[in-house]
């Protein structure tokens, strides 16, 4: 589904060129879960940003195979990148995952509404509501559906963020240290739910984490060091 | 002194260029606006005083003729001086244009004033002056500095071929003359007589005047009559009694302390200008609040580090207050220079305003830069320190190690406080509007009206926005989110929104007032200008026969000035033909008359049983319809009693006026003539030809009614140019304040926007939604401002205009005008916030994600 081929990325820092990713290759399919660990500044988030079409590599190819064919992420225009994020990807960050002026339910519904804005065929409202309900129940936050985000605990907020990330059924979910802000108990619960829900939705999960414990929940575990990925 | 912190403070400027620029520009606008208004006010005051005081400051009394039957003559002057009244100084004045090579140089006529300079010079050491007490003498000498200077100048010059003129007026005349007749122009009168050599004299009391010796004036205009005999200095009561006894019956000794009315007129102008400037200044302070907020916001991480390093909160606050003071000082220095330039730019408009409103000519004042700096810096410093208190207090709270206050409790407290403020402002406003008459108190009442509106806005802002959310269809999820976000933004932009509300309210109020005034003036003029043509003349013209021969109907109208109580009033004849009856525009009729029996009113008027008075007469002197007034008969000057039959509109006239039947006037004693002519264009052509054949060259004085209407409305529009300008500046300043607040908000809402963008919403759409939020906030503020703007217009018309100008008119609520203010306000806001929005939109999403996470 995602094929990363020989991508390299470097930054210029104080006049000095620093290689972050060096001819890195990786591929994974829908429903698979991967974790990437590494030291701070090793390039984990950069890799995630490349997969979310937020940034472009210096060289190499990232292709996405969908039912309609292959898409080259590297050659995306800004509009194409927006469209890609709207339909194919879900993003979960360490913090600031929810819009604070709308309820939990509306937060989860928003990506569905956004991705359906330009589509001729929209999910029926009943189906959408059913889908959101199932997601929220599976993540155990359905009872908070009418609350505003600031009324929830950190763990609950991240669970809602997972629901939001998966609501529009993206083939790929990218999570950047989703449990970085949580205590260990909540971290275990949220990461478990994240992996299980992705599996249930047949969504590929690529998770960047510092936690070995969280990483062990995924099917493939990788470690990024010296700009090179190695399997654990 | 925390020197390392000061280093950090200056280093922070590199990272807070925008907030610093905002802070400095708001301080500059405030300082420049304030300086300009102070300069304009001061020079207008000086010129007006010079006009009123007849060039010499310490003139308490003057001798003038009782009425127009017998003028003050040179023989009267000579006999009084022979009788020992050597402190009298004769003055003659005539208003003329100046020519060079037969071409007219002046747009407006210039006062040519002849003064008996020898008498003025000699009276400086007169026994009367010396006999005054020492204290009195000092005051006298100080006040009379201008007179001394003038006298000494004439004493030195000594020749009748020299005259004194203000340098600015001389420069403008020279420039005009050079354009017309090349360098080294020779100034002449209309009939080619050479003017005395003009000497520039930097004396504030010289406005649009040329001062010369009496001999020089008579050399130029021999027919000029003496205007007055001035009694210089405070003469003791027994001296005044002796003078009164020595006066012939046709002369009268008048005290000049009766110019209260005139000084009230100028003070109303100053007060209006000052109120507008203060409004702008206050709105500027709102920017200062927001800009300092923004500055603190940028510095917060460093300030926190400073705190961790052990620098006390008090020290941090003091240094930042000192910083505000320092920035204010720099802004004031630059602002004063800008203010001087602004005042120069505004000078022609101010001249037009004063001329149109008060019929005085503004000259050129002398400004003390040190006084001006002290005034501007003092006001700005107090304002800025006050404006800094709120953000600094907030900062103090943020830097405090103690636990933050409960947000919900704090909100509830402020909600109650806002309600309390509303009640206080509303009660003060209502009391002042109903029970006081002093103009400055009424202006405070106006401020209370606006501030009460501010409180209403603050209380209802979130409620109104929530209602708007309900109106947005669910099929527009992003718009709904955006509108919901604006509810929380409204809490963060309170101060900026208040500034915008104040600017919008005053804009709507002023626009509606000016529009109502314009409409009332236009319809009044259209109705009043019943004839087809008008001739204005200072001398009586024999036109009846020529007019009849040319198939024209001509009505002669006379105008006199007479003393009534302490005021000078106009007596104006008014024809009572059918056409002129219909042309009369009444504010109020005596209760016994109505539109059905109006002919009875005209019958009483015709028979001199009653008179009509303008609003300025009735409101200014406290008369009502059916009151009896004793005023001098226009021909005989004897006091006669008349009944007030009605009060008429008379916009733009600063004088109290009575309309009387023509038969009461004697053409030989009338000072001003108007001829109203009815007839076709062909008839008027025949009439002009006949006039030329009869050697009456008044073709240029014949004005068509439409032209007169156009000129009057042009004068009206010129009068309100300053108001319009200040309105737009206020709006711009308010929008800048909003921009400052928005920049702070943009940092706060960055995570939210990042999130929306990460869902695949384009940068353009995200910024459009942000623009929608801010425009929505302004739109709601405008909606709240509308009823308060209308209320403000009503207060301005019924109270402020009534007290300042002694006239009032119906309020005209023009939806087009309100829509124009809406459009203008939103355009200004969009213009100001578009730059930070575009800047934010250009930032790549990845940068936001990195920064936020």
C-alpha cells in the first residue's frame, strides 16, 4: 500500500548540512501496524511528515497504491497534498488534537464532513452517525460525546483524537507520539486501543514513539539511528 | 536596577518588530493628532480673540454710535480728546480685496484697519494707566504687550506709507502676486491706489488684517468711517462716568465684557474639536493596550526565565513601565513634528469651518513648542501608563508564583462589574442629558452613552454570536466551527472590540447628525430661496424701475445689526408676499396659529404686531413663542415691544436674528441690502443690459438661486471635512487596535488552525475562515453600535447642537448612511487585518505542527 524507496532528507543547521534520512526504504500494507523509535532529533517525525505529504524528500520516491492506481506523494502539489490528507490519511499529534469550541461528537464528525464536502456520493447521515457511535463506544468515550474537549482528561482526549483520526476511514493513520503526554496507565490504554481500532478498521498505522512498551504493541518495530532504519 | 533584564528587553525588539511597530504607530498617531488639535485650537483661539479684541488686548470699553442715523465722526473724536480723554484711540476698519496689476489677489477680503497710532503710543504713559494700582498696572502691561509692540513699530516706522501684516499672509499674497504679475509685485486697491509698504510682523493678533496708520487708511479709502474709539486699559469708574457725561447723544459707551456669547461660540468649536481629538486619543490608547499585550505575549517565555533567575516581579514591571514612558517620549517628539505638519495641512479647512460657522477669519497663531510638548507628553504619558496597567496587571498575574484565580469566578465577577458599569453610565448619562446645560457636561453625557453601549456589547457579544451559530446550516461544518470559535475569540478581543464599537458608534452618530443637518439645511435653503436671483450689496441700489422695465419682480430686503441685551442681533426685513410666505420654514408656530390659519400670522407680521425669530435667538436667549421682546426699532433705534409669532430655522447663522416687516426699515440707515428677484433668464439678461446702460456695474453680484444653493452646500460640506477626516482616522485607529488583538489571537488559535489544516483544508480556506471570524466580530459590534449611533446622533442634534449653536433639526435616519458606515468600517478592518492573515497563510503547515507539538 505505501512504498518508500530510497528517500533521503537533510537540513541545513547553522550553515551545516545534516543528513536526517539516508536512502531509507520501507513498505507496508493496510491493516498493518508499525512503530518507529529513535532518539530525539533522529528524524522520526520527519519521516512521518513525509508520509503525510507535509514535507518533501531531497531524493527518493513515496508511492501510495489505492483502488484507483498509484500516487506519487513526492510530486504532489499543495492542493493534491490537501486532498490526500483529507481522504487517505489520519493524523494524531502529541497534543492539541481537538478543536476546543465544538463537542466531542462534532470533533469526530468534522473530518467526515470535510472529506465529504466535495464528494458526489456522501455517506447517509444515519450511517455517519452510526459509524461515529461505534467508534466512540469502541474507544470508551461515547458517554462524553456532548462534552467539550477541555472537560475531558488527557487520556480521554487522546481517545477522542483516535476516533477523529479514524472517522473518515483513512487507509493510513500517522501518529506522532500519541501517548507522549499521558501517564503510563493511560498510555497503555490509549496505545492498546489505537492499535486494536486500526486493526479493526483495516487501517495501516505508523506510530512514532519513545516508549518501548507502546512500540511492542505494533506488528513491526523499527529503530531510526544515524539516518538509517533498522528492524528491532 | 536589573541591567541584564534591560538587555533582554532590548534584545526582544528583534523578535517583536510587529508589536513594537504597532505600539509606536499608535503612540505616534495619538501624539500627532493631539498636537495638531492643540495647535489648531490655539491658533484659532488667538485669531478669534484678535478678531474680537480689535487687535489690542486690554480694551475694556469702546465708544460707538448709538444707531445708524448718525455715525461716529472724526470731529467727535477730536472734541473728546480736546476734553481731556486722551486715552481714547480711534480705529477705522474696512474690508477690501487686494490687487496687483489690476488683478485681484485675494480670495477673501482682508480687513484694512487704520489706527491712530500716535494716540496709542502716547497713551502708554497716560495718567489713567499710571494711576492704576501697581498690581493692575503689571497685568495691564503684560496683557497689552501686543498694543505696545504695535505702537512701537508704528513709532519706529513713523511713516504713513508703511503697514503691518502677518508674515504668512504676506507670503501668500506675494506668491499670488508673483504668479499673476511676476516678481516684485506692487499691491494696490481696486482703483489702483498703492498700498503702504507691507512689513511682516509676527504678532498672533494679526490675522487676515493689514494694520496701518489712520492717515494711510484714509489715503487709500477716504470714505471709510470711524468704527470705534477704544478706551485702552481699565479706567476707574469715575473716569467712565465723566466720559459718559461728555458723550454726545448719538454716541454710546459700551463695555466689551459682553462678548460672552462670542467666546461661547469659539469654545463650542474648541470643545467639539477637542472631543473628536480625545475620542481618537482614547481609541489610540486601546491600541496601546493591545500592542503592549502583544509585546508581553511575545516576551512571556523570556520574562518567565528572568523570574526563574531571580528578578523580582516589581522590577520587571517597573522596567517595563519605564520602557513605555521612554517610547512615549520618542513618539511625542516625532508626533509633535507630524502634528505641526498636520495642522498646516488642515489649516485651510479649519479656516473654512470657522468662517462658515462663526463668520470670523482665522489668522496665524504663535505656538510655544515647549508648552505644546509638555501638554502632549503629559497627556500621552498619563494615558499610556493608564493603558499599560491592564496588560501589566495581567502579566503580573502570569508571573506570579501563587495559583491563578478561578477562571469561572473571575468571569462571573467581570460580568457583574460590566452590568454595574452599564447602570452607572446609563444613569449618569440620563441625568446629565435631562438636567444640565453646560456643553462640557453634555459631552460627558455623550461619552456615557457610548460607554453604556460598550457594556451592552460586552454583556451580549457571546450571546449574539451563539445565536448566529444557530443560523448557520449544518452542511457548512467549517463555517459553523469558525463561528463557534469567534464566540471564544470575543472574550479575548474585548478591548479591541470596544475600541471598534466606540469608533463605529461615533461614526454612525456623526454621519447621521451631519446627514440630518445637511438634509435640513438643503430643504430649508431650497424653501427659503424663493426668488430666482439674488443681489447682495453694501449700498442701496435704485433697481425698481429697471426691474419693472425688464419684466422682473424685485423685493428689497434690509439687514441691520443692533444691540439686544448683551448680544448683537440681526434685524432682517422679510417680504410677506404669497411666494415668500410659502418659503418660510418654521420650527415652531405660536399655538394660536396653524398651517390652516397661517395667513393670520402673516397679517400680524405685516402690521408689525409680531416678529419672527430664528432658533439662535429663541434658544440662545431663552425665548418662546408668544413671548414679548423689546428690541430697538430698525429705523429709529427706540425700544419697541413685539410678540414672537414663530421660531424659524436659520442654519449656519451664528447670529440671533429677528425678521420684521419691511416697512419698519429705513433704507438710509440700513447697512446691508439683499434684492430678491423673480423672473425668467431672458428678463434677467435684459435687466443686466439695462443696468450697464445706466452705469450700474453689478453683473457679478447677481447670483442665480441654484448657484447660491450650490455655494451654500459647498460651504456646508467644507465645514464638515474635518469631522469626516477625524471619523475615518478614528475608525482606522480602531481597526489597528483590532489588528493588534488579532495578532495575539492568531498565536492562540494557531494549534486549532493547524488541526483544521491537517484534516486537508487548504491554507486559503483556513485564512478565509479566519477572516470570516474577524469580520463577523466586527459586524456584530457594528450591529450593536447602530442603535447607540442613532441615540448618539439624537443627543448631538437635540442637546449638543442646541447648546453649542442654538439650533436643532429633525433626526434623519438614513439606512444608506448606516450601510456606508458598515461598508467603510468593514473595508478598513479587512484592509488592516489582511496583512497578518496573508502572512499567517503563507506559513507552511509543517512549521506550525513543529512549533505546536
